[in-house]
């Protein structure tokens, strides 16, 4: 019998009340509260979605390689992957290439589920 693959899921719980949106990201090492929808939009931007997709499909060996694949500035990509790491979507593995060491971004979640309570 084939071994079952363990799925790592993050849950995004969104509640709407008189103050607006109140969100919580659950499933990472910590839970994060978002009292402003702007913070949530920053986490779930198109650029970050593209990063997650490229990490899943192409598995770049460094942040620099990821930036080249995306056709984006290295500094901007580095800031985005740091945010994704902070919220538990990716982690970095140190890879040694000769005398140089690079950080390989690795996707560690399989699924993000959003629950919207109105």
C-alpha cells in the first residue's frame, strides 16, 4: 500500500464585524492576528502567490535564482520571501556551493484554506 503523504495546511480565519475584518492565520508555529485587511492583502499579494507557485514547480536553488525566474529585483524578492518565512509558508535550507553558501527557499505548506465568517 502506498504511504500517505502528510499535508501541511495553514488556515486563515476571517471574521467580519463592526470594526471591519479581523483575521487569524492558524497552523504555523504561531498564530497571527490581522486587525487590518491591508496587512492580509500584503501577505496574499499576486507577487507572493507567484513566488509560492515557482517554489512548488521549479524549486530554485537560491533567492537570486528565484528572482531571475520571476524577472524581479533581488531585493524585492528577498523581502517577500522573508515575509513568507515569517508566516510559516516557506523555510530556508543552507546549500554550500564551493566556498559560497546560499539559502534555498523551500515551500513547506501544501494548502491554504480561508474561512470567512460574516
